[in-house]
C-alpha cells in the first residue's frame, strides 16, 4: 500500500535523552537549528506527534517564518502543513494549543478512542470551524492502532506525500522497528542529562539488522545534524521503507538498458540482509543482447557467497519463468542461488511468453515474492515501445 515518505526528526543529548525531568522543556537545539526545523516543516505535507508530546509540551507545531508560509501558499499549498496526532485512548485536552493554531488537524485513534475524543469535543467539521482550515478530523483505525493503515490513509485520503514525525520516543521507536521510517534526522546537543527517569529517543524493540546509511553531517552552531536512512530489506510479505528504495533503484537501472524490440528492459539489485548491496545489473549489460538483469546481478555475486541465503533480489519486472536464449530462466537462477525473497514492481505480461508466471515458480520453490505496484509505472517506462 502506498505510504508517505516518513522523516523522523529529533534532538538528543550526548547520552541519548530527549528531555530532562524538570518542569520546563529542555531546549536541545540551537537557534539556527530551530530555523532549520522550521524550513523542514515548511517543506512537508504533514507533521505528526504522539499524544504524549501533546500532553507534555503543548506545542503549536507551526511554520513560524512568514516568508516560508507565503511560499507555500504561492505554490498552491495550505499555509500550514496538516497537523497529525495519534492517541489510542482519545483522551486529549481540547484546550491544547495543537487544536487551536495552524490549519487542519487529524487525530488517529482506536474505535473506543474516537468515542471518547468526540465526547470531549475534539471533532470539528469544516462547516462548524471559524475557518475551514481549522477543522479537526477524527479517524478510528479499529480496535488497535495500526501504523500501516494510518500511513495509507494519510497518503490516499489526505494526499500526504512527505510526513515529518517530531516524536516522541515511543512513536519513533514504533516506526523504526516496523520498518516504516524512510529517514532519520538526528541533532546531537553538547550536554548530558544522566537521569534514568528522563525520556529517551529510542526504546527497546525488534529493530532491523544492519547499519543505517549516513546521508549527511552538518555543524549548526554548537549542535551537529546527522541524516541517516535504513537500508536493510524486509524479512517477510510486508514491505519496509528500504524495500521501496531498493526497488526504485532497480527501476532506475532498467532505464539504462539498450532499447530492444524483442526483450524487456529490466533492472535488478541483490541486497544482503544487513542492507549491503551485493550486486546490480540490467538487461543487455556489457553488450550481451540476451542478458537478463537478474542473471547479470547474480553472476557478479558468485554462487558461494553465504550472504545470498538471507538476501533479497529487487527486480523491476517479475523474474522470467521461461526463456529461449539461455538454459535457465531467472526464476531458476534465483532458486539455485539460495535467495528466499524477491521484490518486484510488475508482473510479466504476455508480450513474449504466454502465461508467464515467474512469481509462481519462485513461490513454489519457497521464495517470498512481494509485489509493490506503486513502482509499476516507473518499471514500465523504458518498455513503452513494446506491444501490450
């Protein structure tokens, strides 16, 4: 299911705390970094915080710069990003500043939480609000909170393509452990808290394996900004954020293929369980007119590589089940390599082979096949000249 790009944003002390236990909020960022955060807020479609942050900090969650707000409206966007909070109980103070500043708001909650929130008067229809942009929507997600349903609703119903998550620590932990965070923007402040009762950024949980990829480091006055992205593939039928990134790369590789009227243009990437790229390839690479993308990539890894057993193959097109140009189709090569997970964007049409079902061959051999149709158009783009 399509999700927004999820950006986690936080500032922490050198010993990993979000705050201390004093009555006032501990300011960890510098003035210049607060301005950077304001710039990021202005760039996104929605900002999300948890109910604990609403209660503890009572934030307004606004874009403070008039120039940035003006640039948003000039571009045809709302003056403020959509404000989002999450509460299982629905027990939130209707007088909190979150509800009475900025533009539209959404509360995601449970079925029981929705009843409580409505009883507290949190729901406001656009027709009843002082301004249409001040409306508050309450969205129940069922008996329990479900992050995938929440993100899908934000994408499909509210049109959110970039989501900034500003905490708290429980929210960040849940999104990371479920593989739903695309990027982490972490600011490190030069001080210590040292209080075991103070809130930490990340709690215990089943985090994905492997190292995150460092995208950027930047000194901002006396703090340091670090941007990371997760790279480890998923381990089952549910995609994680890294799956989308690797499949997008496979689609980019497909665009590098020499055009052909008798074969598809396909890109493939082989990624180890820890997020290490093992190899990549594309159709007809190296001047071989009959080479397939998965074949090229697997040939670069070497059959004895022990990491293949836990690897994921990303292919812009479903691996072939039958072919005339080589003894073994790509589905067979994947099975023989010991790979047990394949992520693809597009099922093979009957253009060259009737009834092609590489996914069926792989599934019969014990491989988990994940299809992400939101990448289908990109995968088809270099093949538009072909029939069907």
